[in-house]
C-alpha cells in the first residue's frame, strides 16, 4: 500500500499546550498537505508544503518536511478545544492525493 | 462561492444492489477525485477525473466505477454491493495540476445491510 503512516494514532492534551503530529510516507512527492476532519465530515485543507521547502508557517500551524527521511511534522501551538479533530497528511504525486492513517487529537478545556 | 456538494448525504442499500453517488465540484474546478473512508482502511483513493477523462485509479475492484460530465459534475457507481462497501464516500475538487489544494464535500454515508 502507498498509504503513509501517522504518529501518534491519538493524542490528548490540555488547552494551551502544543500538539505535534508526525507523518511518514513512501514515494517521491510533489508536495505534502495537511488536512483536518471533524467527526465523520469532509476534510478541510490546512497547509501545503512543496518538496523543495523545509518549513512553513500558517497562523498557529508549523509544518516541516524532510524529503531525505520521507517525513513531515505538524505542530499546532497554543491548542484550543476547537482544534479537536482528526488530522491527516496527504502526499501529492501525479495529481493523486495519498492520505496517511491520521492522528486523532483531543484538546481538553 | 458554493462548496463541493455531494448527494445524497446518507444512503442505506441492500447487498447485491447498486448505488450511484453524485458530486458537484466548485465552479471552475475541473478535477474531481473520490475517496472511500472506513475505520479499518482509512482514506483510500478511488479515482480522479479531469475534463471528463479518468486520469488516476486506485486499487479497487471493477464494481467501482465513475464518470465526469462536461460541466465537471461527477458520479460514482458501485454495483453488486457488499457489506464491506459500507463507508463514507468523499468527493474532492481542485483546479487540477500539481499543487492545488483539494476541497472536500461533506461526504455520502453508505450503509449496506
């Protein structure tokens, strides 16, 4: 399977703490994207990092990419209860998105 | 502008039946992709259409098929339904070409009994 893996599978933290999720993938990529999914609903695009970029920021989100290790991480700083959701990385190659297994994040108020 | 619209939202079918799901992409988007999401297998890529042509296909049996119309709307069809086809089916649209983000619909929850 081409599917990537995310680590941890589940993460529980308190509001105000930082949350870090890691993603490993298997094939060469054009870019890597992170998505968020609230329970059983559609996915929402968070951030995209291209294969020639190493780090990208968007608001409270920070994404890193290491193509030599085929891995990426998503850091959410100063988490809020509203950040509770599942987070997926997705690698894009030849116009096809391959999603990771996801991390379920729960933020307690 | 309107988002990606999937219909119906919920569907219950019996084993052996067939089903057609519909997806209307964001206006101006020419690429539509379909995904199956289950607790056991996660998000699995089904196929991608661009300007009425299937460009990519995932590892699903021939019972799963799709098409795209000239207005970019897409349908997917599953024939001879099996219990294991119960899933959330998600459609995503994008401008097409490497890089652009995908916009997802709310999905169709299919239950096969």
